[in-house]
C-alpha cells in the first residue's frame, strides 16, 4: 500500500452508530451535548442480571445532576432517585437489596441506604465529613474520608479541628513540596480508608496516615479493592517519597489488622483487583521511575507468595481497566489503541496471549453481572455511552445484547456530524522518512460536494494523551461543527495508542516533532474534501495550549489561535507547578541544571515573532499550569500590539467543570473562530 503524503485512508462512518435518528435535523450545540445523559458509574446487583447506574444530566442550572437508575434486561431503565441528590459515591449491597450512597438529605450528612424494590432512603451512618469511593463487601461499607490522621476514625475530631482553623489565623506554613496538589492547598488532612459495620454502626480505620488513598488528583475507588470475604484489602498509595518529585505509588495489603507492602517497584502501581477467591491481585504497573507516561502493563500477583508476573508485556499499548471472570480463569481488560479503548480477553496465567473481542469502539466500566455476563459501556464520538452485555461461550465467542438507549429520544432532531479517520505523513523521523500520523476529521453533515468549511485544528493535552472516539466532556468537536466548522483532531507525536516509542518521542522535544505533525496536517488538509485549509485556526489545552503558544512564535499560517491553560514560560512554570517529576522528565532536569533546554522549548523566548490573534483562557485555581502563564502570554501579546482576548475564571482550575462556565467557554471560542474564519 502506498505511503506517500497524498495517500489517505477514509473510514467514513467507521465509528459505530447505535441506532437510527429520525426527524427534522438541526445543528448540534454544546448545550445539547451537556444535556446528554452520561453514565458516570455502573455497578451490578449481586444475584441478578440487574445493574445500578449513576447518570449525569443537566437541566440548564448551575451544576450537573447525578442520579441513580436501575437497569433490568428487557425493560426500560427506572429512576431510583431524582433531583441530583445522589451525586456522590454509591455501592450496591452484597445481598442485592439496597444501594448505599454518600450525600446530604434534610440537613443530615452521611451514608444513606435506598431499597432497590422501592421506598425512601434511610440514614445508615451520620458523618460530619464527606465520604467518597464506596465499596459494599461482606456486610461492610468501605469508603474514604479526608481526615487529620491523628484523629483516625473519630470524624468529629476532624470536623471540630477544621472548624477551629476557620475561626483562627489563616496563615499556613510548609516545609515540604507537594503543598498544593492540583487545585487546593494542603490543610493537614489526607484521604484515608475506613470500613463501616452498618448493623453495629461502628467505623474502623483501615489505612490511616499522612498519605492519600486513593492517590490524587485523579485516583478513585478503582485504587483499592476488598476480597469477596472481606478479609483482605489492597490499596494504592504513595508513602515515604517526595510527593512533588516521585510517581512511586505502591500496593499495600491489610489483613487481620496487619498491613504489609505488596510491591516494591520504584515506579507506579495502580488499580488493584482481587481474583474471586481473593488469592491473587491483578493490577497495573509501570517500570520507569518518575515517568508518569511509561507504558501501563497488566500484572498478576499471588498474595500468599508475593510472586508476580506480567501478562501484557507483548502488547505495545496502555492497559486501562481490569476485571476478573467470575470463575477466576480469565481477565478482561481494555487497551488504548489508535483512538479507541479496545476490549481484550486473557487467560490468567503466565505466557497467555491477549485476544481482542468486540467491535472497534471505546469500551469502559467493565464488570460482571450476576447472570455471568460481562457488562460495559460503549460510545463513539457521536453516540453517548450505553450499556451492553456480552456472554462468552467456552471458545471465547461473545453474544451481545444492548441494555440501554438513554439518549435515543433526546437525539432525535439533532444533525450529527460526519466523522472520518485519516492517516497522513507527519514529522520527519529519519532522512527521507516521515512518520504516519492518525487523525479524526469531523465535518457538518449538511455539506454538499462543493461546500468547504473553515478548519479548526484541535490539539490534545498530556502531551501523552490522545483523542478518542468518544464524547469528551470538555473538548468535543460537537460544540463547534454545528457552527459551520470542520474540526481536525490529530494524534500527534506523544499520543498514546500508537506504541510506546511514539509516546516517548515527545519528551525533550516539545516543540519539535509534535509541531511538525501539526503543520504537516495543515498541508495535508488541502486534500480533504469539504475542508478549506486556507482558513484555519489552532486551539488546544494544557500541553495543547503550550503547542498553540509555540505556534504563535513559529508560524503565521493560522488565522487565529486559542490557548487554554497553556505553559508560556517553562522556567517560571517549573517553580510554581504542583508536580516536579513532570518538567524534570519532559524538559530534562531543572532550569539550573539544563537552562539551554528550558530556553529552547519555552514559547516566551520567541515573543518577537508573535503576530497571530489569540484567545487566552485560564482558571485561577489551576496549580498544574498556574495562572501567571496566561497572564504572561496575554501581557506579551497586548504589549506587542497583537489582537488578544483573556477569558479568566476565578472559580475553575485546569478544567472548566461548571456547566454554565462551559457554555460560556464555547461561546467565547465560537465567537473568536467566527471573527477570523467566517
């Protein structure tokens, strides 16, 4: 097959669309996207084929609403709650009779129990602090709470001390780094693990100390597991290391009140899952210390002997989610490959070879239902997630059933765009050799043969991330195409899903091959039907914002630019970000050890070349890329006389999470694009 620059693979309509949509169509908007019903959690009901879902909706108000739904195969899903009052964590009881959730009702905060066969919620345990990350196993509810470690399970102690601090002096003193993770200043509390006996009303400390369970900022309930008999608990935590410089999370086992370390790998381990008999743990592991984007491999550990072995070493892809088959003979997992999260089945033994099952979609939230079927969600870039069930025969062949259609009625009348996939020649990696790069191209569905749309090139963050065939909650082409734009989403150098060598190639080369990949796509876009590459804008967030800032100083081929939370001055960012392992790996050392690299790759060093109009966006509570990066970029642009606009959020962090702010964000972005492209 030809591999010249002009060659492309069109997979028009290749993204699986589940169901036909009828009626008079109108262009989709970001408000439509935010109103989709989105599954945020899925848990089987033991002893049955039923499932409990947590579903997010938006009614146009100041927050998203999350409620619980009951799914019974063959029947319409039934609401268990309404009004967004169960937006926190939940867990289904082992007897399948009720669901316990964290929340506040009638002015009382704590854990509540709701019968699945109908009835009102009753208070199971009142708590003056908020509980998160629930599991209900062997008659006990396991959960995490942010506490002062010396208070332990005395939650009143934590609440009273917190109240006293609010009434006293406001200054805080620190002697260690890691004092402001993600979007908050540390206040002496840590997220620790506890267990509640709901009958006796007694809470016991399981893992308490100056460490976080789960590890922040993105860890969740998947970072601790409880054996089916409740006798063993395994959790991931970062202990005894510099929080700002180390990625080393280890697995810890608690059995009969005694804790011991399960892993002693200087890199990271996460997502432990017990086998059904509680004797083994499947988990994810990296091999390179202090490199957060090393490949995530699947390993299996024997709890009794401590021996472990890898089962996906031959798969050059990041493993994402894990679950065991009910009989403990197989492990099912998803892997990040070429813009999809693909499902695999694997015998749980040394030397086994993973086998791919199911279609090329984004599969998430894996679990086994009480009827023995694997349940999961599937989605694409134009179809919100729904639940599917798969039954496997002895040869591993699957029979599938779709269990939900949560957005079928709501999507009637929406003109969904056309999604295509292309491969093009990107950066030069050797003399005369250019690497192949994959991209999604999203265009309005109403385009005729002669119509051409202005182009928006969307650059993902990370830089070790990827665009996937899913509806991203914040960065979605669905918020732009309805306004008459074609949106390109190239998975440039550093993207996951194309082999670890491609991932690693971005490090110490931030403005090199990734920039060349973007510019090569702009050249290639001239050959795409329906796209006017002469009217183009680039936009991105986090690392994508960095690359937009880099583009500002290196080309004038884009008519406008949009930088969200983008690094501008790498040297000053080093001294204010919340994680130091990241710049020390990505740029190569500290600014005083390697000043040449920080100068070479810092956008602010190329300010004399700035000339393209730019919209700069940032949130005050962003401690990953602090707000002074946006202020520096905006100040420089205005001082140089370049057209610029600053959109500032005093109540957001690295992400824009509040729905009204998100709608405003898209309004500003669309307005900027229309000003320069239409």
